[in-house]
C-alpha cells in the first residue's frame, strides 16, 4: 500500500508540474486555461492543488508515525509524527508566513523572509533530530536508509530555496520573459511534496510489516 501511495503521488505531482509549466511558464497555453483554474495550478499560490496535496501527504505521514509509535512504544516515533503533523497544519494555515508578517510589521523587511530567520533554524534542528532517529531505526536496511536520506535532503534543499525566495522575488532576473522565481518555486514546492511521499514509502511499509507481525503473534497465541 505504501508503495502504491508513493507512485500515485508521483503521478499527481507530474500532472501538476505540467499544469504549472503550462499556465505559468509558457505564453502559448497560459491563457487557454480558465482564469478560475489558474490559481489551482500555480505552485506559488498557497491554495493550489499541489499545496493541498502536500498538506494531505504530511498528515498521512504524521499519522503513520503515530501508528509506528503505538506498535513499538518508541517515543521517537511520537516526536517525528508530531513534527510532520505540525508541518501539515502549518502548510494548511500558512502559520509560519503569518508569524513572519507579524515580525515584519514590527522589525521591517530583511534580506530574507523574517520567518526563515526566526523559524528556519528550528525547522532545521527538528529535521536533524528526526533524521537521526529514523537513520537509527532503519540501520539494518540500506534501501530504507537511502530513501530517508533522499527525503531529508529534499527538505533541506527546499529550505535553501526558501532562503533565496525573497531576494529572487525582489530581483528583476528573468529567463524567456518570466521571472526566475517562477522557475525556482517549481523546484521548491516539488521538493516539499516529494520528501514526505518518499518517507511514507519507508514508514508506511514499516508500519504494515510490524502490524502483520503483531497480528500473526496474536493469532498464534490464540491458537495455542
């Protein structure tokens, strides 16, 4: 099931990338899409389909971590689950942007978004802690470790893109008539979706395996 969810997410991501490119990075097709639908395909819009797919993927990942905690009683799973549930809630409510706006009203604008300066390091430390825990959990599975590393590398790169988003937004840099920011947002938002999808392929599979083992143990005990 976990693998099927990841493959489905990849297919949806590819379709949304095509939609973003068609409506935001081409002159020929961008106006052929109804105006009401363009924000849904614009990855820079916080109400886009990709944003809500990312919210759902983060929520599913967080819940799967909580299920792993119930099955293993390892507190690390509870912490990782809480982290991804918070990230999902944050994406849905634009919480970190709202905090950044409050800081900017008080301190003014900086070279980067204020939320990146204040909350970015917290995200970074939480991500390192989550990565360390998962790296230890999957110490005996090289393929799982590769996926965990890839997923957190994607999250780290997405945060780097966030650092440069404000300078690019204020910049006049463009390519083929479109601002560079329209291209970088494609990579940033894609990384934020694919990272939890990759992690779920590992953690969801882990939960499935542990649940089946627990079920077989209960069945065996009842037969005895």
